[in-house]
């Protein structure tokens, strides 16, 4: 279950205008360590991959990080589905 700030950030990030186009092209998320950034990002990336039809094309999502172990853990569900 997401924290309040995760729900708010996702709501704003995925906000659309009257034409159905995303309001925000770019987002910068800066929060303290150990508050759920990685898992929030995983969920948002996963949602974006699964809803490419909303954006008119198949989606390509790139996620990186400085810690390979954390990145692998974050990407595990998507990798399992890809297999």
C-alpha cells in the first residue's frame, strides 16, 4: 500500500488535460532515503508499460540506479512477465 505522498505524486504525474494528454512531460522526485521511492517508481513504470494504448504506442521504460542489487529487485516482476 502506498504512502500519502506516493499517491499524490502518482496522481500529479499521470494528470491529463481536457484533450487527454499528460500535463507533465518531466518530473523530478526528491525525497529522503528509505521512504519508498524505488517501489513507487517500479509501480509507476509497470503501470506505464501496461497502458501503452493510452499513449498511442507501445511504451519503452528505462530504469537505472547506482545499486545493481536494488535495480534487479525492482525490475524482478517485469522481468518475470517478460519471460
